[in-house]
C-alpha cells in the first residue's frame, strides 16, 4: 500500500477524516514542489548582538547590486557589515521608543526609510551612511510604509499628539521629504472613517495597492492630478489582516485574518487556510501580535510566518508556518527566534571554523560540492536568534516528523502492518518508524514504546495490528522525502 503524503499538514481534520494525501503532523520539513526537504537548525552569523528587543529585519540591494541587511529593535537601528558585525546606525544621541510597534523598512533609490509609529520616520541617505536622521518635510509618525508610483505612503498615523489609525498620507512625487498638500507635487492624505478597524498593513496589488484594515480591505490606485490616488473604500468586507502577516507575492498578497488565511490580488479574494486555519489562528498569542514576522522565498515558492504561540511567555516566536502556494501545501517548524527575514550570506569554505563545528564529518554536510551555497551572496533563510544575534538556518538537520491519518481495512476487518518503507533519498541520519493502533472508536491510539530504525534496505520491520492504524516517521538529514510504502495484510474480518 502506497500512502500519499503530498497534501501536507492538515491538523484541523479528525484523524480518520483527513483528505487523501493530508497529514496529521508535518513538522520541521519544507514542502518543496517535488518532495519534503529537511529543515536545518539555526547557526549564529553576526559577531555581536542587537541592544533592546529585536523586532524586524530586511535585506535591500543598492544601485550597484550590493546587498545590505538592516535590523530594528525597541531601542536601536542596525546594519550588518561584510565583517558580520552589527553596526549601530541609529540617529545620533537617540534611543528609539518602538515599544510594542515593530520597525517597517522601505527602499527609495539608495535611501532606506524606517517607521515605528512612535518615532519620527527615519532615513538613511546612502546604504553605507553612518547614521539615520529624521526624514525631512515634517512627515507624520506612522506604523506602515509603502512606495507606490513615486509617492511614499504612510499609514496608521500620529500627528500633533493625535492618532489617526484609519488615515493615509503620502509625499510629493519622487520626493519623500515633501509633505505639504499640493496639486503640483501630488502630496496629500486620505482618511477612511468607514474602514472596518484600524489599518493593519499595506501591500502592492497588481497596478494598485491594498490598505488592510482589521476587518476590511480598501483598494487604492494611482489616478494622477488632481487627486493622485483614488480608492474603492472597503471593497472587501468582513475580512482583514492581522498586523505583520501581509506578504506580497507577485501581483497579490497573502495574509492572516481573524477568520481564515487569505490571498488577494485586489480583484478577488480567496481563503487558502482549509485544514490549518483553526490550529494556526487559535494558537496565536494575542498579546504579541506585533512580533509576527514573515518573508517570501521566490525560488522555492514558499511563504514563512514566524509567530508567538500561546506557549510563548515573553513574545518570542516559537513556531514558523511554511506554505507552498504553488502546491497549496502547509508545514510548520518548531523553533524559537525573535524575527525572520531573508539574507544573502558571505562565501563559506570547508576550512571555516564555525562550519567545521556544525558539520564534524563530510557525510553530515547537507550541500553538494557544486552547490552555490558555498558562494558569496547565496540566499538563505535567516532571522534574529533568541540571543539577539543574526542567525542562518544552515546547521544540523532538525528532527522532521510526519504522522499519517488513520487508515483501516475493509469493513470491520483487523489489519496488520509487517514493515514500512518511508521513501527517503540519501538519508544521512537513520529515519525511524512507529505505528499506532486501536480497535474501537472509543480507544486512544497506542504507539510502540520505541520507534524502529529503518534498515539499509530502506525498510523498518515491525508488527502492529488493529482495526485502525496510523504511521509516524521521523527523519534527520536527507535529500528528500516523498511517500510511505506499507506492507499490510488482513488478519481477520467480522
């Protein structure tokens, strides 16, 4: 019997009612298009730490195609240097007051602009400039920032001590330091009193952009003089975004709402959270919504969301949700970190001390000799570790785990599993298999006390029988996990 496992994690279903190909558990595995890949552990990359509580990070390229990483904490702004050192590039003689508001960054040519709602928007005029300064033109303080049609758009504002949580204000065209309302420059503002809830994010949607409220979405587009932007206010109602969850992908965006997980391109909206929405949305620690971080892996077609679950007592993220939007497959990673972002790292050699510590033998290295992992500017999943250092997911493999739904024989027959073959390519670490069984609907499934190792022939030999069975496979380092093959017989019928 071949068990299809390609539909991924579907924890919201009952164990005996999961759709074909779905899994009760899919942990510490990446749902690539063709197979599940191992998740590698975190390895510290920066040589020093950030002060305060790290809240966010982002990577930009300058006009010469050089890559820079910027990070923001509750008190400081930093740049990661080529020496792997984090340099404090905050405004001189300033300690920021981000508090429970994360930093959002946007690139404007070779400028970097950062907002955190409580401080004046900051600008770094040149990627290698020593320090951020206040953005000119007296802009409002803002939670969110977007660049569209040459205008810098700020959202969820505070100005003159008054908060405007449903308001946008944008700069003059091609000048983020011109904020006085003008038909000539196009600088202006727009309030959305009928938007359902405060603004919780901005994203480009096709040729326009989305203003994500808590329970509605407003669509804006560039219309030119005299109004600069026009809006379809609350085009989508009774669905909106959770702060930090909006991820731009191509012409659209994925986001978490209070009811589901959604995709929109501005023309239509689609719920994509079937099978996971109750588990994910029901596990968010509502006291730390501002600690959610996200990113898009364009090459693999994966979206990552890191968030604090109800098990997190201090706001650090302890789970990463991974979604393959091409295949509509979910998985999750259980690890602690402070935020998540992409990083293009420096070159690595076999002789690097840190590398030899992580991989004491050549067999344990998860990269082929001709992989571009060894080259400078190789993209990796990264973030800020719980020790406040930048970290990369390039270490030893975490323990991957797949748990299948329950399966049964015909009618009330008793079935027996004799051996299991998890189809895993080039397993460096020995996979293990365990089987749970039960005879009655009122019983709890019972696993073996100890899992069974997969032998060199690819099979785990074990005997387990019952009316209802399910299988658990645990993995370490490997080159791909695609399906599970079961040798199963019928022991008896009623």
